[in-house]
C-alpha cells in the first residue's frame, strides 16, 4: 500500500492587496507497512534461468543451476530493495503484485547432506517484492528423452493448505522447496527417470518449465515428497516431511 504525503498550498495575504502567493510540496511514494527483521540462513541451492530447452521448456546449467543470490529471510517478511521512490517490501504489496516468470531465477540442486533430496530455489531478481500464487512449485519427475510427460511421477505435498493468498518473495531474496525422491530409503533403481521438471508457479504456462538433470544412479520411488515454499532450507526440509497427499 502506498501513502502519499503532500503539503497543503497556502496563500500569504498582504494588507491592502489581494495578491496570493502559493507554494506546495510534491508528493512521494513510500511503503505503508514496515518490514520485519529476518535472520539469514545458509543454503546450498542456487538459481538462475537457463536457456530455452526442447519444447519451449527451460533448462538449468551444469549441475542443475548456476550462481545467484542465496539470502533467505524469515517467514514474517523482510525488506527488499527500494526502487524508483517505491519501497515495495511488504507482504501486502507482494500479495497484490504476483511474480512474472521473467523476474524469477529457478534452480534445483542436490542437498549436500542427502543425495536423494533436491533443493528447488526461486529467486526474485526484480527490484520489488512479488508473490507466488501457489504454495509449492509444480514438480514432476520423468525421462529427458520422453515424448510427453504422461508417465511422469508427481510427488506428494502437504495437505490442509490455506492462509495467505500468495508466497511473498522479496527483491533479491530466495524461497526454497525441498524434494525427496526416495523418502523411505528404498535405494533401488530410478526406473529410467533422470530429470526434474519445475514450474515455479502453477499459473505460469508450461513453456516456463525448467528442466534439471538428476544424479546418475539416483533412486526414484513412486511417491516422492515435496514440501511447501519456505524462506530457509531447513524449514523447507521440515515441510517436505509432512507431505501426505497428491498435488494438483
């Protein structure tokens, strides 16, 4: 929300004259909601949009992603960058200004502590906060050589969703979702599945899907788990562990 401040023009009336001198101050845009503090949390995921892949999809660079900002904040929100006199750093601003696909950098990378878990990162490289309309990315696992995705595996996600209308992503900040392709430790074959397909927001067209290679020899089960977007990798891992229902 923007609050406009302006001074009221006034007239100086002199004795015996009707001449009025007026002066007014210009307005300026500023944020109405103050940002709350955020504690940075270290992470291993990086994000950047890749070049166009087959079928209009986008693909990550070597290793699934390339370098980008990695400074997650707390869930309550934190200040982003000021630009053009507008301090668009509040949750309410993000709820009203949904993210565009071209202002986001998307990455996926193996979690160092568990090779079966992948950190999906979405970074806002714009100059103002924006909102993701879905609580988690749309993810499916399939073969990079498949003609379509009809046989792709879709992970379980947490149930009982509700609350805020969007996930705020502040300028220069990253949100994370963690995918576990073998949550039960089966340690079997991947069944020919070697690619993770990620759409950062379910309202984006399929052409904005990013494709990331999986580790060679990775295990993929029929019911992998995916957590909600969170501002730290640790919280994203905790959310993933609660996944219990089929995603839409």
